[in-house]
C-alpha cells in the first residue's frame, strides 16, 4: 500500500489484524466545509430562489438528508443516487463512525477486523486483500474503505457500486471531516454534526482537566515489543501533543517516517516519564513485562508506576473512540501527578 505504513510491522501485523493504517506523508482527505454547506442551506430553507424555485444543490440536499448527493471523499466526488440501505464497510474506523452517527441499521457487512461495536455484522471480507466478487454478493449500494488495494474503488465503479475512500487521518480535523462526509452519504447529517460537536466538547474538557506539572513530561509510545513507535508528526503523536507531552522518538533515527524503530538502549537513555503500551492485546505487554526488561527498571516511568496499558484497537483507529484514548491518558497523568505530589 504505497504511502502508508501499518501501525505494526508486517510480522507483528499477523498478531494484530484489527489495526488499520496511518499515512506517512501528505493530507489525504479534502472536505467541503460545513460552513459553506450551512450558508447554502441558510439561503434555501424557508425560501425560494429569485426565480421562485427552491435550490437543489448537492450540498443543500446533503444537509437536508435528501438524495441524490455528491460527497467529496479522498477518491474525489462520489455521487450517491439514493439513501444507501446496504452499506459494506471495509474499515474498522469507518464501521465505528457509521454506527456512531446512527447508520448502523444500514450496514449489512463489515470486514473481518471491524470488531466494534459488537453488533457490527462482521464477515470474512478483507479490507487489505479485498475480493470484489465477495463484496458484490452483498448487493451494496455503498462501500466504505480506508485503503484502495488492487484498484478496489475502480473495480467497484465498474459494477456501478459507489465507493468512498476514507484513509487514515493525519489530524483530528480529518476525523471530523470523515464523520461529516459519512453523515452526508448516509442521510445522517444532523447526527454526524452532533457526534463531531460532542467529540470536540469532550476533547476540550479533557485537555482542560489535565494536571499541570512543573515541566513538560516525556513519553514513549510502544507499537510493539520490538520498539517501533509513533512520533509527534503522526495522528497518535498529535493526540499526546494536546496534553503538552514530549515524544522521545522525535529525535530518533528514522523519525522522518513517523514510525521509527528505537532500541532498548535509546529508550533507557531517553528516560521517559511515562510509557504507553499499544501492544497489550496483540503482544501481551504490560507494566510487569516492561519492568522485567533488562535495564528498564531504571527508567523513571517504571520507577514511578507510569507504565500505561492501552487498548490496541482504540489507539490504532481515528474514529469517535479517540475520546476514550485521550481519557485514558489523562487519567494516567492524574494518577502520576498524585504520586509525585504526595
């Protein structure tokens, strides 16, 4: 998959197949802003155009939940003729977004990594090695994917099946844009707006509630037990940046990729104040296993009990549960603040 790197290396990926991808470079998603759409709606609602007929623009239709509608996704303008009632999601993040905005009852199949929410209709479909014939058997009127392996989108288009490419987010704004895009595409515009507003509000409250330390804390985010990490330039790193944390991987060799592999010696020397493990489910890592690594008992995070286990799935996805991710980190910082202040 050109231009992307899985959160875990290929070898580790076989153990954590629920993880998606994070882009290495560039901003993948362009979005027609809600403000523009709202201005169109404001001129249309409760009135008619100068010629006496109501406007019928795609943006206005989308905001009103009317169809047909054209939605700007990463693969360009996607025209959806009618409200989709048979959606296939090949992206765990998109699956979470669809259910969060109230479109869950329109989803007839999801890929084999979409394990949340529990009621999602998981199948054997693969989002990494998609089988177009297998997808088509579900008679979808919309397919959502985070990747385009083997020209999947083009192949679906040849079958007159609209497909939206919603790649891994580089920033929270990309997450909000994708949620709103899916809201337009599925007829859940107001619901998607509420989800975005709720996320923004909760994130703002969590950031404001975080404890204050005498100096900025350093952290190490572990992707797997071979010490791959994510730098501040990634989506994951930007979440930590909201709390003022400093990433020890930013100066490492290979940091430009966003996902350098560190060494045990590098991590021990960097002496992070907090260690966050995103390999608890895939690889069985914990505060205990970290403490047992040779020399790691001298790291400040280990000595102060600031080794935090994260849910691999939540951390690897950029959907609504990013709020849960942030909350876990804030809670860990609260506990650490209490210990160092005692």
